[in-house]
């Protein structure tokens, strides 16, 4: 047992511990503690990933040396390690990128609370990634819900509060449905550890018993997790919540929180229900169709937006649609494509939200298009980040977006039939619409104010003329984000490799 | 294509490859020569531009991408180069910085990217149903895999060709051309019209002959539909040019029409017609570049943009107008200037291919368009040289030397290639034959 | 040799060589005359340059041995002669040049289409091989299509009805030596092509021959008719050219009808071509002399100028007599040959029992046109050389022989065609040409002409108001066809853009402020409703962001999941 195998458990524990410590520490100290903790966790998970890349196999880690079926288990493989490291890195970068806004949005007194929420949020995400026990998953799902709402709510603004309440309620509905499904599964199989449940389910399927309850369980689990990961039509809470939150919160929510639930869903499909049954399950059709609708509806709604953060939020709905489309195709190639999109979208969307924060800063705090005209010139880092983000979203080769679309289409082509046709049509439509609204944003953001008439008010124009003071930390974060995006884009075949190998040892 | 060099492997089956074959070499030579002449021209014209540095940067980068496109050995590389070329040539269009040029650049970008996305569709299917990623004359489709799926493949072929045709100004995706070419500075208009449209033609050539193969496509509804689209464009472009007063827009519409001559030949899928198409690629590039240089010279020295303002200008700018006239005659298709031979081969190829109705309708539309070409180009020269007694004559002076140099070289080429057409014709015949 | 991408071939056999020599001769005379004519004129360098260029092109046309070479030089010839037509740059000249160029370019393009069709049909364009190559396709639609297209092109250059419109306008405005060439030899280039079509491609085809004869008849009569009513010296000569082309066309028609077997038709045609070239050279040079001195061409102005200029009178008389076909002249020979070839065919057909009323009608038109020719030529002659000018002082001025009206060089070169014609007349002074039957035809013509002269004596005839070009071609093309086509084209062009605009609604409104804010919904609903619509839209949007809506959507989704999964 190599020492690095302890990383999953210890990451979770360290984060929890530091979260509690932040409660009592003063502001600057808690900030430093949070940064260090997250950095440490990130390093640890990267080490774990390297360990797997050197050829190790997935392993099961029992908590406290109590064996199954009574103890708790973690399971780590290449895919989990990759996802965990990515989550940690992005959390760190989001915090760095949105730090300036924390000061202004949240207020000095409550900044600790924010760090606590963030640390617990990351802890719950890692737990969801690594856990092998269904009930633990539920517990951390709840923690995730609460902390996610927490980071939205911490910006005390009327609009934000309303949005976060909506988010909270819908999220709880989702968790509730998830809990019901766990109950059904427990009732039917008698176990809570994923591997045990899988055996039970396989047996039941073979015998043809309890078909209806199992179907209901799968349905409820699907809906519950879809509610939390913003599959259309369950996504109506997303635009408000993500757009009204502070910059780093939006980045984390859009980039990471949604993905953690998707990861959980995939994990449940692979390890609870089992690949054999999932291959031809009807729920995949539903996920595919709703994913496609999400792709299209998300982009269509984004077209008409005049508020940059809402536009990014709707764009997220569209991109989540891609993921569900990939899962819904039913092949391992499809799931691989979905995972790639998870990685790429996490990086890109987080970067875009941080950059949006920067643009808002350079425009006197407003999010509306008419006010952020030309902001790309005032805050060049945000401008470049937007360009990189746009190129990635549009699907230009050498940026991450290309490989996701490519792998998704390839997966679709091999499936054939109506799924193939529908997916490809949806991808094309959605890409075209995405291109349109992102390029529109670029045009607005880069407009030279002297040459074009603008609708911004006089007051705002005065604001613009003020020298924009950019945070060094923010600049640094943006640069790192850009480097991360480019790396993922250029090394996309490595990424594919990691994901495919990871998936093969996943189930 | 043999000896493809792999630059980068993205993943299994996806790589960036370059190779050179006859077709690519021809396009590369054409690009290079035109770029050099345009650069010489632009070195003087830049005094009229608002942002010369930006212009030259993207001018060079676009050439790089075009060269890469000519040498692209597989679909993915070709698509990549196509996309980048669009992105890199767009700043040339909005060099002026006026609202109009920004809107025009946006239109260019939208149409081109939309077209390229449609073109990408063909890639997925060719990758799946094809035997080789690299282009092979005669098509790469695997007969066993495609059996029964011809319908789908024909649809995708049609969509991809129409998509790449956006860059070549094929109806219905031609609308960016008459908007973008006039607002760009003259050297940019010249290369956009003369060379970049041919990039679209090259992509279509590759798809038709080296991905799907002429045998697969000829005789199908795809061929008929494409020829109809090409003929519509030929007619429409000339007709719109006939009534247009803004000189550069007139030339832009003329490009729409003339490039579809080439596409007509490509879609007819007959060696003679393809020969005519390839010859017209060269001829049209030379002629259109010279015409745009002339228009640019008029704008540069005399600040006049509309044809109606140019009465008697020929007497003040004899060399410019002389080159303009020679190239106009070539474009109309008057022997012995370059331009006649390509029409000859296009028409005889079409007639000998024997498609119902289209075989004679095609040449008829081409000749109608030639008539309209005479109608919109000759009056410029005539009113320039012979304004008529008592008519108000325009004030002006001759263009500077460097600009004249480029124009003279091209006009001389028009005459020489027209008279001594055999060498070029032989080379093109070989290449055309090699595509089947 | 290999030029322009294909092999050009030349030959000097038969008519090719003959007309090449004619070209040389005519250019020589014209250029020599031009020395004096252009002495005080503008743009001399341009004139001489394009004269020589046209010479080269015309020689190329005649010497070509395959149709593609012919086409190349034909096109070059059209363009270089255009510059000669508009040499004056006056309004009239530019307008005439426009017409000329339009007809030439349209004709050229249609001819090219014909060449395409012919090449596709037979695989060869060599003139020597055409007869054999076309024989298997005789009577087929494709051959007719090719022939019609080619005839349009060649016929336009020759001046056959209905494409003769450019002739009466272009020839008068060009400088006189150029007019001589335009009338004399460029039209023959067109005839040359028509000869190839009729006598090589479609020889022996009855329907085709009938069509050609009809065209020829109309042209003959129309040209003469226009000439009678014209009041401008050069215009009369130009219309006269049209008429003579008609005669030649009739000859070609007969040759075609008899499958080249009628010797008289062939000989008559060629002889008349030569004659006409020489005649027009002579007459236009004389007109040039008049213009050179007076700078006027209206008949009322030049009246009486030639009264004391016997040399000029002699030249003019020779020309006039020859063209009228007075016995003793070469014109008589060629007209008689043509006439007799018609008569011969009539007799043959009567023997064979076929209907001959059409050909008899043709014969009468032939004779009447000949008469009209005599009428207008004698009118011209009388006007210039016999009558006195209406105004006394002007006449005095004319009688004044202060300066020589043409220098020695001009006088000698103009003598050349006159002499040539007299020689031809002498050569053919053979018995069988002067039999009573033959003379009968000529005298009939002359009688008709004389009658007409007497009738119209002294009357000043007004110009005809009806101008085919202005009243039919231009309106149909420029006001009818072109706007229609332009409308279609603009709809097509706009399709892509309008579609995009419809799709994007008002998306780009804020970034393209100079564009109109076109909201189809507003337009459909009217201003009043537009606001209500906006309110409804805002309400819908607001409610879409509410929690209840979200829950509703979620529940609907849940139902879909459950129903679908439980059923499966």
C-alpha cells in the first residue's frame, strides 16, 4: 500500500478540519489557511494521478479498517484522481480570481464564512468523487447543497437572496428525490455500499423481480441528480443563481458543482446499476433527448441575453446538455466524450466567470452589455480570457472545445440511427448559436468607445475613464487559467487517454 | 497524395498532415505570385490606409494559412487552415475602422464560419466511411461500408460543398462578398477576390474529387443541384454587377459570378470542363487582381469611387485604364486575351458531358453572363477613354509607379497567357486528368 | 501554329486568298486617301493604329482555315473597328458606337454558342472538313441550332435584317476612309461566315435556303427603301450597303438551295461581293472628299457642290452606274448572274412541278430593289453634280475653284477602284452575258428606277420616323428584359441576407445602428399592438424566472421520466 493511496481520505479530512479552523481564525489567516489547504489537496491528488499514470490499478480504501458491508469505503482510480485534481486546481484559481469581489460583495466580517463554505464545498465534491458508499454520497450531496447555497447567499443582495432561495429549494427537491431512490434501493437490495448494491441489482434483474421499483429508483435518481446538475428542463434555477453570485462563486458553481453531481450520476450508473444493465436502459434515451433540448434551448436563451453573467449561465446550461447527450448515447465512447466536456467546461467556464468579474470591475460594477462596452480594452486580461474562452466554446482546434465536440460527434456516428442524426444536428445548431452569441460578446467587449456611439450613461462613461486598478492576484489567476485551458487543448489526446483508461477501471 | 508529412497527431486517426501534389502546387504558385504583386502595390497604397501595420501583419499571416491550405493533405488540416484563414483575413476587412467595415467584417466572419461548420460535417462522414484520411484522387470512400448509405453520404456531400462554397461565393452563401470586398482596402480586396475565393474552390475540388470521388457524385441529384446553384450564381452576379455604380462593388459582384464559372466546371465532372475550371482559376485571379488594383489606383490618386464620376479618367490615367481595358477584354472572354480558352473548355466540356438540359443551358448562361460582363466593364473603359464631346470630364492624375508596376505585370500576363496559352493548358490538363 | 491554346490554321485557297488580296488593296487605297483626309483631324495616331490593327484582324478572318481562328480574329476585328467608329467622339458617334459594339458583342457571343454546338456535334471546326462532317446530321435540330447561332453572329456583322440596325448609324459617323472599309470589307467578313454556314454546313437544305432567301429579300428591299428616304450622303451609301448585302445574301441562298451546283449563283455571289467592296470604296472616298472640303453631309447642304468638279463626277458616275447594274459595267455582270440563277432555279422547279410563286416573288423584289438602287444613286448624282444649290451664294462659293479639292495622291488612289471595276467589266464583255434575256432583267430594273426618279424628282423626302433600334430593340431590352432580369437577380442575392435577418430578428440591432430597425411583428401588428406585445413578452419572461415555473418544469420532467421508464 503506497502512502499516496491515503490521499483521498486525507484530502477530505484536511479540508473539513481547515474549514472548522477557519471559523475561529481571523480574516487574513483564514484566507491563507484556505489557500494552503486547497493547494495541498490539489498537490496530493496530482500525486495520486501520477501514481495511477505509472500503471497502478484502482483500489478500494476502507475507512477505519472496518470491512464491508458495515464499514465505509472510498474507491480511487485514474479517472477519480484526475477529476479530483482538476476540481481542486480550479477551486483555487477561482478563489484567486474572484478575491477582489469577495471584499466588495461579502464584506470583511463574513469572509471567513465564505472560506468555510468553500472548503466544505470542495470537501464534499471530493467525497462525491471518491466515495463508494451510497449513503455517504447522500450525506455529502446534502453538504454540497448547503455550502453551494451558502456561497451564493453570502453576497447579501436582494436579488441574490431570492435566487439562492430558489436554488436551495430546487436543490432540496433534488436531494429528496435522490434520497427516496436510495431508500428504494436499500429496501430492495439491503445494502448501502455500491459494489454490494450492484450485485443485488444484477441478481434482481436476472430474476425479473422488483422491476417497477428499480425503474422508479433509477428515474428518481436521474431526476434528482439532473435537478442538481441543471439538465434542461430542470435548470430554471441556474441563470439567476449563477448570475447573481459573486465572481468566484459563479465560477465554482458553474464549473465544479454541477460536474460533481454528474460524476456521481455516472458513478452510480457504472457501479450501482452496472454497465451491463445501463447499456440498454431507457433512461439514457431520456437523458439524451433532454440533453439535446438543453443544448439548443440554452443557446437560444443565451442569444437574447443582454447581461453577461446570465449569458454565461445559459451557456452553461447548453454545455451541460452536451454532457448529458454524451452520457445518453450509451456507449463508453459517449461517456468518455461527456467526461472530456466535464473537464474542459470546468476550466473554461470558471475562467469566463472570473473574467466577467474583471469586466464588471472595469465598467463600474454593471453587468449589462451597454455598460461593459469596450471593457476588454480597459481590462486586457479579461479580454484575452474571453477570446480564449470563445475560441474554446466555438470549437476551434487546439482549444479544449474542439476535442469535446469531436469526440461527441465520433461517439454519435458510431451509435448510428436516430440518436446519431439528432445529436449531430443539435451539436451543429448549438455550435453555430454559441459562436454567434460569443462573438457578439467579443464584439461588444472590444469595441473602441471613440468610434462607436454607446448607450451607456454619462456616469458610467466617467467611471470608465478612471484608471482601472487591477489586482495582481486576479491577473495571475487569469494567466494561470489561460495556461490551463491551452494545456488541456493542446494535450487533448493525453486527456482522452486518461479518461478512457480511467473509465475502463471505473466500473 | 503520397509522402504526407505529419506535423501533429491529435489522436488516433486525427492528424495534421501536409503533402504537395500538382493541384496544391498550382494554387501555391498562384497565391505566392499574387501576394507578391499585391504587397508591392500595398507598399504604396498603405499611405491611404488607417492602420497599415495591422494590415501587413494579417496580410502575411493570411498568406501563411493559404500556403498551408494548398499543402493540406487531409480533411482536418484543410478545415483547420480554412478556419484560421477566415479568422486571419477578417482584420484586413475591418482595417478602415468605420462602422460599415466592422459590420462587413462581422458578416464575412459569420458566413465563413457557418460555411466552414457545414463543411466540417463532411469530415465526420468521410472519416468514418473512408479508407484513408489523406486525399486520394478518385475518392476515398470504402465501397463496402457505404453500400446502402449513399443517400446520407450524398446529403452530407452536398452540405459540405455548399458550406465551403460560402468562401467561393456560391449562392446561397455569397452575400458577404459584395459587402466585404468593397470596404476592404484595395490590395486586400484584390487578394480576397482573386485568391482567397480560390481557396474555397480548392477545398471543393478536394472534396468532390479526392474525398467522395467523381464516380460517386456524377449523375446524382447532387451534381444537378450544384450545377444549378453555380449557374444561378453566374447569372445573378453578372446581373447585379451590371446595375451597380460603386466600382469596387461592381467588381465584387463580378467575382461572385466568375468564381462560379470555375465551380460550374468543377461540378460538371468532365476532364475538359475541369481543365477549363483550373484555367479560369488562374485567369480570373490575374484579371480580377489587376481590375481591383486599377480601382484602387483610382481611389488612391483621385479619391473617386463611383463609376459615374469617372468620365474621361482614361485620358488622365492612361496606363491604369489601359491595363484595366486589357483585363476587361480578357474577363469578357475575347480572344486572344486570357479568359477565352477557359470558357471554351468549360462549354465544350459541359456539352460533351451530356447532362440533360444543363449541358447546353450551362454554356448559354455563361455566354449571357459574358455579355453582361461586357455591359458592366466596357462602359468604364469607353467612358474613360472617349468621354464624348461636351461631357464633363473628371479631374485626375496617373497612379504612382509601384502600383502601375503590379498592374502592368498582370496585364502583360493576361496578354501573354492568352496568346501563349499552350504551356499552362498542358500543365492543367495533366492535373485535371489526374483528378479522375 | 499553336496560339491561344489551340492550333490556328490558315489557308490561301479560293475565296480566302481572294479576299485577303482585296483587303490589302482596299486598305492601301483607304490609307493613302487618309493621308489627306486626316491631315487636319485629331487623334491621328489612334486612327492609324487601329486601322492597321483592323487590317490585321480582317486579314486573319479571311485567311483562317478553321472556325475557331475565324472567331478569334473576328472578335479582335469587332473591337478594333469600334474605335474607328467612335473616332469623332461626338454624341452621334458615341451613340452609334454603342449600338455597333452591342450588336458586335451580342453577335459574337451567340456565334460562340453556335461554335460550341457545332464542335460538340461534329468534333471539328476545320472549314475544309465541315461539309463532310455535317452531312450525317442534315436536318437535325442540333445542326440547325448551331447554324442559327452562328448566323446571328455573322449576319450581325454583315448587316442582314434584323441586325442591320447598326449599319446606317455607324458608317456615317466614322471617318470616310474607315466607312469605306467598314462597308466594303468588314461586312464581307460576315458574309464570309454566312457562306461557310450555307454552303458548307447546310448545303442543299431547302428549309434553310428558304429562310436565307427570305432574309435576303427583306434586307434587299429594306436597305433600298431606307436609302431612298435618307437625306444624308453617307447614310444613303450605308443603307445602300445593306441593300447590296441583301443581294449577296440572296445569291448565297440560291447557292445553298442548289447544293452549290448552280454555277451562276456561286459566281454571281463572289463577283457581287468584289464589286460591292470596290464600289463602296469608291463611293465612300468620294463622299469623303465632299466632307473633307465642306464638313457637311446633309444632301440639302452639299447640293450642287460637284458641279464644276468633273473628275469627282466621273468617279462617282462609274460607281453609281456599276451599282445600278447598267449594262457594260461589272455590276451588270454580277446582278445578271444573280438574276439568272434565280430564273434558272424557277425553271427547274417548274419542270419538277413544284410551287414557284415564292421564288417569282423573290425575283420581282430583286428587280424592284435594283430599280430603287438606280433611283437613289441617280438622285445622289443629280443632287451633287447637276443641280444647283438652293442658296445662290453657297453655290457661288462652291463654284469657286480656289483650292484643289483633293490632292493628286487622293485623286490617283481613288481612281484605282474605278479602274478595277472598269477592267472587270471589260473582262466580262463576253457575248453570252449580253443576250436579250439577260439584258431584259437589267433594263426592267432601270426602267423601274427611272420611273421612280421622275416621280420623286425635286421632292425633298423626309427621313423615316420608324427606327427599328430605338423603337423596338432598346425598349424591349433596356426597359423590359434588363429590369426583369435585374429584379430576379436582386431577389436571389438578397435571399441569404434576408434569411439571416429573419432568423436573428433584432439581435444585431444594437451593433448596427445604421440599419433600419425592422421588426416584422411590429409591422404586422401595428404600432398599437406592438406595445401590448412587449408587455406580454415582459410578463412571460418574468414569470419564466420564477420559482413556480421552475418547479413546474421540474415536475413535468419528472413525470416524463417516470412514465417513460415505467412503461419500458
